[in-house]
């Protein structure tokens, strides 16, 4: 189920859209209303940010270290002279403005007055994290809440999201109590909180199921601001599910990948994600396999009633940068980029070794992605990879993957968290 956010400006009440992507502004008066994570990750600015970090990784780390040192110096100066300290902090904030595409709206960067206002606003915020007071503890609690959300492996992330929202509200109130510089967009306290929350939560929202995501969006923007329609793809997920055309293993794949590789048989394929073809998908609510017809974007799971969606490809900016990097490496070492990107059958699959390929693939999924998938989803990979088989055979396959993981750990390698994920997946399976 897709989500449509109907935001209205707090200044004049007019509707808003992403006219300054990824920033959402009022279509009438231009006031800032929110932040759109999807367009942020697709933007040319984000691609350029990735290029800089990949081109010179050591320089990238050094620049951030220098930035942190500048903020520390500003905080030390602030204790003696608030005016001089804030000036230094504003200068340090300019690094964020120039280096990242999310520190301030792109349109505001061209406005000298707004740019200066943002420098003071951001500089004051940065400095508070280095000064004695409530901010360092608030940041600690915010980090704890973010860690508790997990990276897609938490089956009930809403309590952690609630804690995150509560801490962000506390930080917003504390900023005003400390006498922060005027809001660079002229927003009210609540208006600024909504923008801050939309920025923070947007980065985590793909880690929950569509039903929980809808609840979270309403918590941020209000009940009347969110509409739900049967469109869109599986863009809420950190990983999407792909069925290998050779061995039939379902596995998690990164949306930004320029070529998909099966962790079972190492078959590698370029895939067309347009909804023109029939496709099988996994319900993240219960692990059931569903078949979507050609052109069908979503369906309701008949077992747990969750909305299950077809994956619609995103991540063009990342794929473009990755392709450029691979071409550079190929040229540097004298091999063919086209050959490297060609489809491959990997180890190959026969009727006799197919179950072995599935077993190895499930073990690798658990070892590689244990931090990003739930036990229910792990069980779903096994169930979907053996369509039409009873649960006893699915459990036997998972048991073999578990035994292989145990042998690897005894041999001095392997992944204990991966083993635990396989064990929990079998427990979920036994409840069916």
C-alpha cells in the first residue's frame, strides 16, 4: 500500500509539494514543510556526495575529523565569549552546508541571507553537543532509540520510534530554552520540529512494514495529512526479495545493486523491475509466498491480511556512481567492464544439487544479513524457495542450513548471529 502525504503550510494553509527536492515547500508562500527521503537518495547532489567520498576515502574521513575539531574549538571559545564561539561554530557549520545535500535546502543556499541564518542555526546546534548541559545526554538517548529500531531485523520497532520522537521533541524545546538563533525559515517551534522529525525518521522508515510505516507517518504529520492508495512498490524496505531464475532461492537484495547475485548458486542477472511481468513476492508479515500477476502492483496476504507489494526499482543515483567506480577499477587493472557485468550462471544447478544450493544460500543469507531481516522473513525465504512443499520439508532445509552454520562455527569461522537467526526462523515456522 503506497502512502500519499497531503501536507499544508502552517503559515498560510496552502498545500505543499516537493518543489525544492528533497525539501517539501508550500506551493503558495514557499514556507518549508517537510523532507522527502526518497528524492534525497535519488538526487544529483547525493550522487556527487557519494563520488567525493569514494574518490578520496581518506580525505573524506580527514575532512569530517577536522570539522569535529572545529566544533570542539567553537564550544571551548563559547564558554569565554558566546559571540566569538557562535561565529566559529557558524563557520564549522558551513562545512555541512557545502559537503552534504541534507543540511539545508538547495534553494536557500543561493540566498545569502538565508545561508548566513542557517550557518548560525546549525552552528548553535552543533556546539550544544560539545557543551555541558542536557544535549549530550539527549543525543545518547536518541542514539539508543535509533539502535533499538535496528536495521530491519526488529519485528516491533514502534516503541523505539516513539522514544526517538520524544527525544527529538525534548531537543527542540531545549534549543529554544537555550536561546537559539532565529529559525532560518521563520518556522514556529512545532513547524521546525515537524521538519526535523521528517528528516530523522525518513532515514529509518524503510525498515518497517507498510502498515507500521503508515502509523508512523500519521504520528509525524497528523491523521488528516496521510492518505493511503494501492500504488507504489516495495520502496519501504532496506532490502527487496528476489527469486533466483536458476535455483529458485529467494534472497534479500540491495535496491542500489547494478547486478543481482544469488547467494545460493551465485547466478548473476540484470533484472527488469517494470510491472509488466508476473512475479512472486514474500509477505513480510507472515512469510507467505504470493504471486502477483503481470501489471499487478500489490495484493493482500490471505493469511495475515498485510499488504504485499511488488518491488519498483529506485536508487539511480547510487547505481550511477557504483557503475562509474567499477569502470574506473576495470580500466585501472586492464579488464573488461562489460565482461564483469555480464550475466553468469555461477556454480550451476542440477535437480540433484538444487537442495544443496538452497541450503548453502539460506546459510549465507543468515550470516550476511542477520542484522537486517526478521526471523519471519528468514523463514519466508525458505518457504518461498520450496513452493508447494509441506512445512516439514521446509523445516528440514532450514535444519540443514543450521547444522552447516554450527559446523562452521566449530571450525573457527561462521556467524553466531546468523545461527541464531536460523534457529528463530525455525521457531516461527513451527507456529504455522
